[in-house]
C-alpha cells in the first residue's frame, strides 16, 4: 500500500504540474494517467460502477464541483480552483488521495478555503492513533472546518481502503468523540474532508457523476490514505516519509 500510495502521489504531482490557465481538465487526467502507466499501475476509478462506468483515471472538479468531476475538454481559467482525486492500484493494493489547487492567481477567500480543507485533513490524521475512536477523527475534521465557518458534506465520506478502493468503515467528516470503531494498528483508512462555503447541500449534475454544491458556492477536497501504526499515523499517499508535514499556512488559516 505504501508503494501504491507513493506512485499515486507522483501521479497527483504530475497533474498539479500542468495546472495553468488554458490547460484542460483532460490534460490533468492525462498527466496522472501517464505516471500510473509508467509504473505498470492503473486507477481503480476507471470503469468504477455507477450510473455508467466511470470514464477516467481521475476526478477533476472545478470551483463549485465538490467531487467526481469527469475530466475532459473544459479549459481552466485564471482564478479557478481545481480538485484532483486519483487512485492507484499497485500489485492489488490501492492508494487514494486528492488535493485542491488554484489556477494562476486566486482570491483570498478561495485560498483560505483550500488551506482550511488541507488543515482539516491533517487535524483528522493526527487523531489516527491506535485506541482512538473513529468518531474522534471525524469530530476533529468537523470541528476544524466548521470552526472556521465552512460546511462539511454529509453525503460523501472517507472510507477504509486496502485491496479495494472502498472498504469499511465509512469515515465521515462529522462525528462525535468516543463514538465509532476503535482504531487498531494495521488499519488503513482514506480520510477526505470535502468543504463547502455556503451550504452542506449538494446535487449531481446531468452527467450523473459530478457532485456540485447546491448553491453554486466554492468547494474544496483533500484526501490521504493513512495507516494506523505503532508509532502513530503514517501517510501512505506521499512521496515523503509519511509524517504529518508542518504547514506554513497554518497561522493564516
Ligand atoms: Mg479519492
Ligand atoms: Mg476516497
């Protein structure tokens, strides 16, 4: 899973590197897909069952699109924010991760949303300690997000991940301290805060996959696959050492 996560991080970095005004959402998908292919991997997103089989290796979701955006010919514009979610299957094990980034210069409000969503992810990861309840993790994400004035979706959640992308347990972005399963060493869970500026309500666009905020307000999404270890949480979907990074943006948020 560590190797799946490392390759997934490389794929996301490749997608991030092509983000600029004029790039298409399909360009981001192609960059990520190329990395997966180079390593002999593939994305579990492709063909994922739904209203029709999911047609791409990544989700690329722009502005009000929260998750599950289908990459294609849409051109990114200066000031947009774009979320990229990618999965990687390496020797039958899965990594799943996502980030949101600005296109060119973005508003302070958009940057604060992005920073808060990333911060909420790390607030949750910090609680991924053996003996904690999953509710402690969910609550930390909720408190961090709502405490800064944002909404978290109730309809889409993080999840266990292993030989399949979506395994139990569900890991919601809201919850109660002391509730839910007790975390044990060896568990691997994808945490994925999905934040919205104006509402927690969402709806699915006519393409039957893309999830949008109900009011058209901005949204952001971050995700890592985490292992619970004897030494605390280990981030698997990274090219780094798996520790929680120190973030300079923390004070600004
Ligand atoms: Mg994902
Ligand atoms: Mg996921």
